[in-house]
């Protein structure tokens, strides 16, 4: 998360001073590598919310399929509700042209009513975090066709607002889609570059087998610019669990003691394995029913 924040600041500072250190083009893009449980998705969600809430940017969050699209939206909405931010950040899903058209028409109406008050207007009603699959993105956002001039112009302005692009779990995409993703990322870069606007891309991926693979993978993923070693972030693995053994003795009976111990662990998010010597099928089934 800190690397995501700092890399963007470095790029803005470099362009602001019209000076590029070491003769290399600065890049705020990051490739985050980590094993399962290292926090790839948690980090991506945190970066998305930070971009929207602190930097005031719109975020395009790309996921592999419709199932992940729905679960990611639920995850964002639950977190925002838990911390009381649901009234400040909106989350939208690119599902069809009607969804996009609804956002744009609401934005146009809001802009018209806010023109005399000096409020945020059009930008204020558009979702801050837009979740989409690559297919829906190509078909319903970039490929949307609106014959009304006002809608088309509102669509163009909306796409220009998407200054942060996050691709969650790159290796989970289908092979053909994975091959197309670099060109999709470059499309958004080119659109914003035409207006001299910055864009930051974060891609999460399982850890690769070697540094050589990372150095090949990065430039293939980021086709418009060479991804430097500094832009590859290796996430820390999840801390390994500690094993412990307890000898139980109680007059109330072993089953009640085990049940309370297991429930205590489960309430704290701890995984539990029950092991008893010589347990039979009937007793195993009784334990299962008791614990469920």
C-alpha cells in the first residue's frame, strides 16, 4: 500500500519539475506478487478505497468473471458500511449499456441542477469504484454507442476520470483474456495520455518462480513502458500458524470441554482440527453434528 502511494507521488513530482532521474521514464505502475493468503486482494481493495477517498480519483477494478464481480462488489460495500463511508463512496458494476447510460443520465441531470449552486455536479453522482470484467469493459464501456451527443460526451468525460486501474489476480483470467489484458490497460493509458492525465495501474498476481520470469512477465504486461525492478513488489507471506497441544481433564465430560474450546477458536477466526485416538464412525458423526 505504501509503495502504491509513494510511486504515484514520485511520478507527479517528476512531471511537475519536468525532470526525470537517471534518464528513465518514471512509472507509478506496480506488479504485486504474493502467495495465497499474502493479502493480494486485501491490498488491492485498500489501494482502491485510498485512491477514491484520499486522492479523489475514480478507480477501474477489473476482475476475472461475473462471480468475482458480484463478490468484489459485496466486499467493497460491506467494508464501506462497516466504517461508515457508504454515503461518501459509490461502487458500481459494469453489467450492460443500461447501467452505463443510467449513470450518465443521472450525471447530466445533476450537472444541470447544480449549475447555479456551484456544487460538484456531474462528477458527484458517478461511482467512485467501477468493477468490471474485461468482456463487459470492452462491450459496455469502451464499446458503448450513444447517438445523443450529450451522452457520448458524458461517456468520454467519465472514461477520463478513471485514473487508477487495478487488475485483481491476473492468473485467474482465461488464457485468451489474459493475453488481451495488456492492450486493454494500454487503451486506458492512451486515452488519458491524450489529455495529459496521469494513470496508475496495479496488477496482483501469484508469486512467480524466478526473478527471470518476473523480468519477462512485467514488460509483457505493461506493453507501453518497461516495468523496472523497483515497480515489482513481493508481498510478505501469511505468518505460519503455531502448533499447540493441550491435555484436557474435567469432571463435566470431555465432549463439553472440546465443544467450548472449538467454539472459542472459531469465534476468533482460528481453524480447528479435532484428533482423537480410536474414534469410531458413530462418534465422529455425533461430534460433527454437535459442532455444526
